[in-house]
């Protein structure tokens, strides 16, 4: 695609449109917003749009394109590397599709992504990237407030990475077949690129590794190299999109409506897939499984469980799940488990209704559920109760610690 150099007059005329200014300002609320000059250099960060007119002011200073953060912040001007989790209030899941082969190949991938998102009934918007690809923006409003007892806002960039990897895996085979079909043959598809593995993502990239404070081109921003607009596209009309639609003179500005969807099923499917991948790659030690039938006492509990029982401030709801599953696997009668959980919950400030609902759920299960493994990032280390002893190096789950220690004590 040829590089087009826009004149200062073209830039100022485009960004002086008041409706465009309001759209950028509204979309940029609680986000970092950074301008980029004709050379592709970003202006100073962090920055934000305080008023709609700031768009024109930045254009007057040489800003050609506008980029905003995937994450949303309490105050974008105050963020620094020490307060990300404290300042973050949410994030969108942005799917960035880019193809060096051409816009038609990118469109093939975009259609598969569109159908994938529609299958899960997600709320999102689709836009042209401005050069050779597309962006899907899935609103944070799709996500539940908590996932696995952890605030969803804290799951960045973990959650988008898992969702992105799951998406890629689901469309991979279909994308390869359609790219080959479009090219005419595998030979035609791969002739300009030496590849060892027949992977469609060698030809059409779907980004999956977002980082903290990642930026993406804002809707209706110009592209500093092509002069085209990152225009919104009705997903139903994706097949009919062409570069003429993105020329300045052909663009009409539509408001961006944020609707609430429900990504619960997608999250469950993605995490199930992710855990299965981890199990496949995890090296399992060759040792016999120890089964212990007697009640295991407090003196054999691992340090993490003892610290939780002593009282904690963070991770209380996650710890309810840990304690119930751990005590049940230590062969404690359910009546004793209930008393321990209710007493502990009142001590750390949890309501009885919540505790009883968790206990009732576990009562209905037909088999014992293991506590989370030690390597599960959402629990012990994240809560701040992991204080390993030498025995911890030999186990992968807190219940293994208790069984081994109790067995050794019995032998002595």
C-alpha cells in the first residue's frame, strides 16, 4: 500500500469536526490517549483528552493519529509502574488482525473472528485498522465482576491472553483452509515466505500477547502512513468492505454504543482449554499416590493453610474454596468443616449467607474436590500466604503436604 502524506490543512480540517471530537473524547474517557506524528513517534505519556477540543489542539501540534489504552484507569495521568492494579478499573479485549499478504487475507480472518464472537453473543465493535487489518473491540461490560474469586479488573493481561489463545486455536484449521483456497494452493500461499510449519498465523497475525498499557488506534483516527481512516464497520457488511470506504471524503461519523454482553461461557471454555494445555505440557513426577483415610489434624497442615486460618485481609472469598476443599480432603466431618468455615468467615468479615451458600454447594457434590494446586497463580502466592518449607518442594498440592507429614508422623 502506498504511503500518503497528508497536508496540515487536511489534518486540521478533518480533526476540526466537532462530532468527531466528541466521539474520540467520549471513547477516550478513563483511558490513556496519545497522539502520534507523521514519523510514527508518540507524544509524551501518560496523556488523556480532558475536553473534546483537545483533539484539534494535538493535531495543531503535529498529531496525525490517535491511540488509546486497552485498559481503563481511575486517572490516566497518575498511572505509573507501581500502581497499575490500584488504578485499573477495567479493560477491553482488543483483537488485532494484521496481514502482510493483503487486506483480503485479513478479511478472511476477520470473518472467522466475527462468527466466533457472534456464537458467544458478545457485544463489540469492528473497525478497519487503517492499513492492512482490522480491530475487534470487545467491551469490558461483557465480563463478570469476578472470575475464580478474583476481581476481573485484576486479570489483565492474563485474561485477554487466554481468550486470544483460545480464539486462535478454535479458528486455526478453518483459517488455513480458507487461505489456501483463496490463494489457489499451498504452494501459492507460501511462495513468498519460507516456513517450516504450515501455520496460518505466519500469513495473517492475530495478536495474543497484550502488555500493560498497550495502545491501539482509536476509532476514526487517521493512519499516519496511508492517510486512511480507522473507520467503523458493521460486522454484517464486512464482506463488502473495501479501502474506498476508509478515505476521508467517504467517512461518516457514527456514535459508539457500548452494550452489555455475557462472556461467561467463553471464559469457562477458554479456561478449560487453557488448563488442559497446561496438563499436557506439565511434567508429572513418577511416584505412587498416597491415600490417607484418617482425619488429618491441624499440626500437619501446610504453612499456607495455617496462615489462612490465622486470618487474612486479601483473597478471603478465594480462601473459602481453599479451606472447604482442603478440610474435606483431610477427612474432616462436614459438621466440623461448617463450624470452622463460619467461625473463620466471621473473623475475617465475610457474611454468613455467602459462607453458607458455598458450604451448601460443596455438600451437593458427589465427590471430593481437590484444593487448587500450589502453582495456581490465582491463589496462595497471589493471596500472600505462600511461605514454603523444604517439604513443599516435593508436592504440587497442599493436601499432599498434609498427607506426607501425617504419614511420616505416624511412622515415627
